């Protein structure tokens, strides 16, 4: 399964690679929306897209850009949801 991972910080690299080994995924990591768009244009639509949402990227902007790409596959969006210290706001 072709999995596209947008992660500017590469925090997901280790866990995704671990899951890939177990599940037979073929992850491709990109660091920006632009790189994601280039990857989709070059490789076609992935079976799954995983996004580690980081400021200043918003969920709304992400949704607009992904719709523009015509992605019909599932998208998993992860984010911290808290303050920068990790404590609840």
C-alpha cells in the first residue's frame, strides 16, 4: 500500500516505518504541502495520506489543498492540539 506522509518535523518517521514493516506499507515522506503536491503528481494518488499538522498550516488550508489534488483516499490528520509546552491550554 502506497502511503504518503506529510511531516515537516519527521516525528512520524520511526513509528510509520515500524508500521510499514509490519503492514507491508510503502511510505513516502514529504516535508511540505508543495512536496506533497509534487509527489502526488509524480507517483499518483496514494492509498492513504498521513499528515502531522504543524503551525502555521491549518486544517482548513490542508483540506483545501488536498481537495485541489483530487485525493479520494483516506487522510489521517494528527496534531498536538495543546500549547507549545504540551500542557492543556
